[in-house]
C-alpha cells in the first residue's frame, strides 16, 4: 500500500461554501513541513495524499473519505475547528495546526483499522513540539563536494513560524563557511518543488530543476551567487540559532 507522502491542510472548496475562498495553507505550512520531516515513510490508511479541510462539512460529504482508486483521502475537520482558527493570532498557528494534524491522523488511522501507526504519529508530533517550531534541515540531494575536493556545498532549509528560508553553505579547505540565501526571504513552499538536483561546474555549485534549468548557483572562488528566487541577487549572510540544531 502507498505510504503517506503528502499532507495538505486547506479551506473548503469554494463550490461547497458559497463561492468565497480564503487560504489557510500558508498558516499551516510550517507545522506540516515539520511533521512530515519527523513522520516515518509509512502507511497511514493507504493514501499517498491526505487533505484536511478546515470548515463545515458539506451535507453530502462524509467526514472521512478514502479513494482506493486515486489513493487519496479527505477529512473534514468541522465548523468548530474553523471558528477556533478565526480567533487565532499568527503566533498561535503552529500549535493549532500541530494539534489538528495529530487529532485528524489518529482518527484516520482508527477509521482505517491501522491503529499500529498511532505511536508513530504521536512520536512525530512530540518531536515537532520539541523544536519550538524551528528546525534547520540539510537537503541531501542538493548537497555535494566539489570534484577537486576544495569545497563542500550543503543546501539547507530553515523551517520557522515565519516560513522556510533556503540557503547554500559553502565550506572551503580552511573550513571557512559562507552562506548564500537562494529563496526570496521566508517562503511558504518547499525548495524541492522546483529544485531536484545539483552539480559542480568547476568551482561553481549549481542547483537545477528536473529539466536542467538553473535555479541557483554559487561561485565558490569569487563568492558571488545567482538565484532565480532571491530578488536581491546578493550573497546574504545569515545566522541560525545553535539550539535549532541540524537534523
């Protein structure tokens, strides 16, 4: 059976709520990314994608629905959840959505007869809360040592309540480190959506998409950079709190 690979939290579709729409995805982004980082690649209910809808369930919809054909699940969290969400301040979003993820996925596991996965859900949630909702994560597929062994490039995503900050860290032979921000500040979408591979072109570290389009590069010799997403096109230096760790 497919393992859970994608978790989405969003508003009720406009056709089911009178045509108006508001986005809750950005509010839930950090909690989702942290949970999926800690949750093992395992089976929840057989769905590869689970969508949690925040809002009143349409009368013609069940609370929980699993499509065996499409391998997706949908869960309606209810009007009470939406009312509570509307009263929140931005600094309360991570707690709220982490609680929602835990409650919903445990209920889905029970409905699917897969209660054995519940301890994994609880462990992942506990790990999320222990981070204080901030975590520095290296992206292995976008990290590589130069062929001449002079430089090591590691691409990181820094998950925070403000969003995800993506940057490249270049370490030279003398262990000097330089960082280069490649996202347009703190963003609410994963770097891996558009960056799938990396390579060294002499002493230039290049990140590409699946069609070989260049998304960003750093010249380790001149300490210059280019990023399709960082509008400032500068080699910004950043500071990450040591307590956030690298996991």
